[in-house]
């Protein structure tokens, strides 16, 4: 008898394996998923853009011989001592508390050796990071944990954090497991309790208040250091315009691929817009105010390589900032710790429970044994290597486009692979002169 | 005693003079006309008397200095103050003493909403009433209120203490009344004494603080 045909088991696109596992986890625990990092969705990103390069109508520069400037000055609008960086790639704010002291030291060493800046984070400034960072940006956050005027005056720049790309409109939480004696003391809270970071500042609300807040910070620091304002990628056109109007020297826009130490998964994946979609509206806001290149724009959120740097700059940014990528350079999610990741129920490349303090790579932890796994000198060297590679990659592209300065890259050098990315980046779809929405 | 007059000098010139002055100097500031960020960032043991009302962030991040405002103050008075003291003869607007780490503030009039928000060790004494959400997420230090408090007093409070003589419209999440022991009466007396105040009837004050039920994340807390 002929065997009856059967259809292949069909799994649901809507209810895929990850979705089902998350439903089961939620049903078991009654708690939403909290994790670190940024969006893991397949978002439109800089990979959707391509450089056109030089041809008959454009003249390239010799790849290895002709100079291509990478230096950038940040914050010369009002401050007397702006940041002069050798490369347009800075290290984003990450707190001591979220990161180990060794990781903070490694970031400082690596960034300083290539002439760029690092940034503090929630919880204040540690002696180690001030000591190892030649150019240190001090964050003013809603929690004001560890906020201290002496440290403010030691800083090379101040960054008012309005939002983070991973969680626009949200605060943070550092779980008790990571609150050791030192972290607790810096934050003026008891050891072992979960520390909530508020979602908005305690002493101002809108842009008019922020303008006065900036005035106060300038008065405290004698108008010496630049004031950055960091906003999450949500309404970049309006937020950048308001930040500039409020008197910022530099505006940082952090897209939804930007990482966090800990927040709800649903927040990370469903609030905010992709980094790619942030750049042109931000640039447009500054151009309309006549402030493009006068108020510098830093773009962050999922920047991974020199091509991303070049693309962000070509769209009009003055610099980029990296966080997650810097941690990967130090050793985060390295396959050499695969067995340890498996013990935590995950795998190298997917570990994101940074808030639990059990990081096998010794980076997002306060555990003494784990922290020792990261050698700050070696970590610093790895970060410096990575930053150098990114810079050289960006220069390679810029020279191929005939530019002797990374900031001479322009939208005209780009085309897009998809209609969506063409619309977001405001560049033509490849092979056409069509810019959707233009 | 030096006199600095806003009719003749800019904010920058006045603040630069105060910040660069010698310890134990005294200043009188005339015609402040609601100026913002006046006397911000002082790190010297000096006396400053302001003749008139001030705007936002007066004495912001103050360290060591003693500042008297003969008038009222705008939002963020003494925000993130580290030490020293501030005395306001009139009323103060929102966020007075926000995230203050140390020193003390005395307000003879009323304080608006979010007085002592996120305070981290400062002592604040309000002779009048305070607005809603005062001592919100207050971590350490003491808020003393002689009058009444608006809604959600001490919401999400940590280890700070609140002493209040008047009525409380409502308490915020995790804030509860606590026993007023002899130790607390002495503590209150000392705080008042630091503000050059005496009171013969401290027994009428009630004490509020954290029930510590929100200290570690639980799903039921998230539903509040």
C-alpha cells in the first residue's frame, strides 16, 4: 500500500522559539526580563549604506601615503578648554558599579593611548578612572549618585544625560548583587539593595530649565569645560534643536542599539529609533539653527567598525561614541569563556545578564575573583588596537572618496541598499537618484 | 565686608569674586533681581548675604560657605550642596536642597514641591509648609517640617528621616510613620540647633521614614 504523504511540522513565524521561551519564562517567574546591552533586533543600520568611492568624476587620495585628518575638537562653542581628540571615536558613559574597576581602568588606558576621551557614568568618578583617562567626561545624571563639585571641576567636560538609546524615558536599576561596600558608599545607599536611577533630573524639567542648569554648571566650572547634552534617539530633530538652544556645546544622540547596564527587554526592543534614523534629523536641526559644526554632534548606538564611523560622519556627525563594542574589545562575550557562559544558561555572543554581576569576562561585575580575569593593561592595549583599526578603516574609506579629512565625507558619498535606509539616511537608493521622502 | 552690586557687575564677575575669595571673607550682594546660579560652586568658608530674591540654583553645589538670602529663592536652591549652610528668610520654590550631600538649609517660609528630592545627607528645615513629593527618593539626611506636607511625602524614601509637626496630606510609596524615640528627639534638637533654632515642644513632631519594602526588586513592587 502506498504510504500516505504527511506535511512537514510547521513552526509559527509569530510564535517562534524565542517568543515561546519568553512566554514560558514570564509565566513561571511573573517578572519581566531584565538585561543589559542594546537592541538585538534586525534594524535598519549602517550596513544598509554603501560608499560610492571615487571614479572619473571624483578624485581619490592615495590610500597609504596621503594624509587624512582624524582630529576633532569638541565643545568650542562656549568653553575656553574644548576637548581636542586625535580620533573621532570616544568612549561612552559606563559606570563604575555596572563595570568593574579593572574594566574602567582598561577603558581609560586604551582611550588615552590613542588620544580620545572616556566618560564616567552613574555613580560618580573614581580615582582610578580620573588617573587613567587623560580626557574624562563627567556625567550629570538624574540619580546624582556620587555627584560632587570637586570631581566636576576635575573633569575635562560635563555631559548632562537626558536619555539613553536603550531606554528613552526610562531610568535604571543596579541590582543589589553588584552593590559592594565601595559602590554603596559612592552612591550613599545601603549595601546590597537594588539601586534605582530615576528617569528624570531632580531639579529641572524642560528645555528652559535645562538652559539655566547649563548656566549653573558653567558658573561652577568657570566656563572652562564643554557641556555635552546626551539624548536618546526618539525625536532627534526636536531634541537636538532644544539642546542646542539650551546652550549645549556638544549634543550626543544615542540610538536604540546603544547599550545599557540593565533595563527591561521590552523597553530596549520597543522604545526609541535606530541609530541610522537619528543622524540626518539631528544634523538638519543644527543646520537650520546655523550651528552645524559649531555645536558638535556625536552619534552612538551600535557603532562597530571604521565603516560605521565613516558613514556616521558622512551623514554629518562630528564624532561617534562606542560602549558595547569597547566592552567586546576588552573581552566581553569572548568564546574562550564558553564553558562559563553555558553554566549561566547562555552562550558566547548572547550573554546579556550584565546586571547580575556574574560576567565570566570580569567586565560587568563587582565580584573580586571574576574582576581579576581582566588585566587592565592588556585590556587597554586591546581597546587601543581596536580604536586604531577603526580609525584606519575610516581613513581608507575617506581617501577612496577623495577626502583628506574624515569630516569632509558627505551624504553625496553614500547610497542606500534599501528603500527604508534611503529614507532614513536621506541618500539615494543605489543605482538611482531617488531619495524617498525628499 | 565687601559689597557686590548687580547694577555694576555681571553674574560671572560676582561668582568669580566669591569663588576666588579668601576664607573668612564677608560679602553683601545687592540688587540680585532674581538672578540665576548666584553664589553657585563656592568652595570657601565665607559669609554671603543677598539683599533680595534670587532665581534658580542659588548656592548650587555649595561647599563650606554660609549664605543668607533676605528674600525668596527660585527652584533648586542649594542643589547638590556638600557642606555649609543656607538661610532663606522668605519662601523657596521647587527642589530645594535636591540631592544635597551635606550642610543645612533653613527656610523661614514655605517650600514648594519636591523639597529635599534625592537628598543624600543634607539637613533641611522648613518653618512653613512643603509641597507634594517632598523627600522623594531621599537617601540620607533629615527634612524637618514645622507646617504641613503635601501629597506623597517621602515617596520611595531610603534612609533619610522626616520630622513633621503639622499634617501630612498623604504618604508616598514605602514611607511610613516611625516611632519617635528619645534618640530622635535629640537628633531633631541638634538639627534645629545647627540652624540656630530652639523649640520647647519637640514632642509634637512625628517621624517618618522607609518601611524598606522596596529595597529589593520584586514583581509585586512593580505593580504599585
